[in-house]
């Protein structure tokens, strides 16, 4: 037997052997020819085509949770004169950023040196935000969603998280990882969230430090210095007759962008 594959068909040619003695009758035989050609269509799968993977659901952020619960929030700009004193040490080689560039932030510091002069990319950045909530909210409810904003970043991969630290006596949650920025490629990020209840008011403090992933190892000591120096302290009562501080922007916005 010979099998030849041609296109999607298989052609089989064979010789049929007839058992028994040869007949002396010379009359024409009605038997079919001994050589046949059979065309067999290709096998088709009956299994359904795999469905494309579903997009993962977006993680709930702190701001999402506050909106769902109908809890208002007000970002505190620098110089607001209200709420706790929240600050961190600006490390050597860094400098404060122009507040107008980050209108929703309480304070921002920028690195001043690139590690790759040929292809510098963005400078390392530390952004501090403070939000005052319009009612007291248990810290555990807020910290449950503290990593939501980072998890929603493109291709975010968590590296480490820490649920058991306190800052200034207040509970906090820290998370670090890497995500892909559409313009600059892979970025490393560390974010700490602190929930501080002061004078019957809840404040949400977030400190996010980001850099190019390739710079992450080089600035790791600086990131630890910034994170370790974060301070949250109740503001001392104003003395009678002391003039109140006026916000630099003349007011506050009731919303804040918690993304990049």
C-alpha cells in the first residue's frame, strides 16, 4: 500500500488480493477494479475556539471606596494652615518642586541627577498628598483599598508590601512594585498610605516615590530615607490673635487625582 499526502486530501492506492483458486472461466468478471483512489477530507475539530482572556476587574481604590460610601474629601495644599503637619526630609541631591506643577499635592520633591545621561528619562519624584475626610472612617476600611491605585496601573507587578508598620503612631500600609508607562517604559514605584485620626477628623496621607526601573537600585537608599523621615503630627493650636494662614491657591479643590 502507498499513501501520498497532497494538500488537505489523502490519496490511498492499493491492490486487492482475491483469495481462492483461479477460475478457468474466461468470461468477463463483474468484480470491481483492483485499484481505487479514495479522497478523504481533512479532519475538522469540533472543539469551540478558545475565548480571549477577560480583562481583570479594576481594583477598588480609596477614592472609589469614599465615593461609594458618599464620603467627601478635601485635598490640603501646602500652606493650608489646617490639619496635621505632614512632611518628609528632602534628601541630598533632591529639591522641592514648583507647587503649581502639582496643584493637588501637599508637597513634591524631585531628584536633580540622571543616572543615564544619554537617555535620561524622567527624574525620580516623591509626591505627598493629604486628604481630609468629612467624617471619621475606620483605618482598616481605608487601608483595605490602599494598594488599589497602584494595582490599576498598566502591567503592575507587586514586589513587596507591608501591612504592620505605623507612622507617627498611626496605622499605615506600604507597597512597592513596577508598572509600564506608555511614554517612559517600566517604572518602579513605592507608595505608603497612612490613616491618621486627629481631633475627631480622619486624614489620608499618601507618599509615592517613583523612578525609572533601571534607576531603582541606585536610588533605593534615598527612597528609604524619604519614607523613613515621613512625619505626621497634630498642629499646635493657634494663639489668640494670630493671623490665619491663607492657602497659596486661594482655596481647595474637592477632588484629587490619585493616579500618576
